[in-house]
C-alpha cells in the first residue's frame, strides 16, 4: 500500500535526537484515484485525437459530396435540360409544319410528348431550386412582407382581379427572414391557393398576418378543394401530390421548397384543411426588430 509519512525530530538540550514526532497516513486510495485519472485523461486524449481525425476525414468527404452535388446540379441545369428543349422544339416544329399529315391520334400523341417534356423540364428546375435553398448560405434581416405580397400580385396577371379574388388584410407585419426565400414561399402558397379550386370556380384567397408571442404568423387561406387529413403530413415532402398532374399541373416540389426555405429562416410552416372547405397554410417567422 501507499503511505504518506511526515516527521520531525525532538532533540535534547544538547542537540541529540531523542525521539521523532509525525504522521503516517495510508494514501493508497488517493494514489489509485490519481493513477485512474491519469489513465482516463490519456484515454480521453486518444479519443479526442481520433475524433479530430474522423471530423477532418468526414469534412473532406462532405466537401467532396457537396462538390459532386454542385456538379450534378450543373449537369441537371445544362446537360439534361438540353435534350428536353430539343424534344419540345422538334415537337413544336412537327406540329407547325406537319400537323396536317397526322391523324387525330397522332396530334394527341405529339401533344403528350411536348407536355411530358415540359413537365420534366419543370421538375428539373424545381429540383435545382430545392438544392439552392438547401446549400446556399443566407443572412436573416428584416423583410417587408406587405411589399413582397403587393409585388407578387402586381407582377402576375393570374392574380389580377379579373382572374382571382385576392384579399390582403393590411398591414402585414414585417418578419426576420430572407427576402428571396420569403418571396418564393409566398409565391408557392398563393399560386397553390389559386390553382386548387373546383373547375369553373373563381379563386378566392385571403392573406393576413398576426403576432404570436415573439413571432409573426403569415396566413394564406383559400376556399378551394381542401386536403384530406391523411395527406396533410406528407404534403411538404418532395414529389408528394394529392392529385394527379392530369387534374392539376405541378411537380410536387413547391411545398417542399417552401418548407425548406422556411426552415432555413428558422421558422415553421403548416396547414389546416378539410376536403371541400378550403385550406389555411401558415408560416411562422421571428418578428423583425422595430
């Protein structure tokens, strides 16, 4: 065992040591604890070094993956879209110059070719938009929500009074966000509200904001076809559609892009809906500082 011993001499008047006075303490447990601590510290250092090596390796792998994704996005944007543009272009030439030589079925098939190429081209553009939202760095700043909504309505004829009844309940509260991302979110929600109505029905959309604690909730309500409860949870996932493209056009990417953009702005998005009674889509973002 380990002992800690201390002593000092007691001397005679002549200086001769006549006895010793001191302590003899068993410090075995303390010594063993110190040894265990040293071993644990050494082991921790080894783990730390191993972790640092792993982080460096995985960071390099992640950078390589990001580089590959950027190259893939470039390929999507240029290499894959080029054949689609050619398909659409030749289909239009064929329809313009040779439609008379085709029977009714031939013209239908030609239209389907052009339509399919257009849908795939739009899907590629949506995937590119999603990848940009995921990877691009952003800085949050105060955004004038009302100005964005007015700009969206003014620049899109589909939202003019002749085509849709859009009610904006002003004032719309400003939020802390990213202007381009928020415009994309509002655009997706408003155009969905206008699109998903019964055939022949005039779209009616209401847009307003309300304070909720330290956040602002932006609401977009429509009186359209509504969404079944079992479809609402998967609605914001990629490539999810409630209705086929032959009924309502789209790629199933719009709400996924909106969800990711809202998440990048540190917010949340959700929906409240009932079939036949319209839908309420909402976005919650932090309030902009006054």
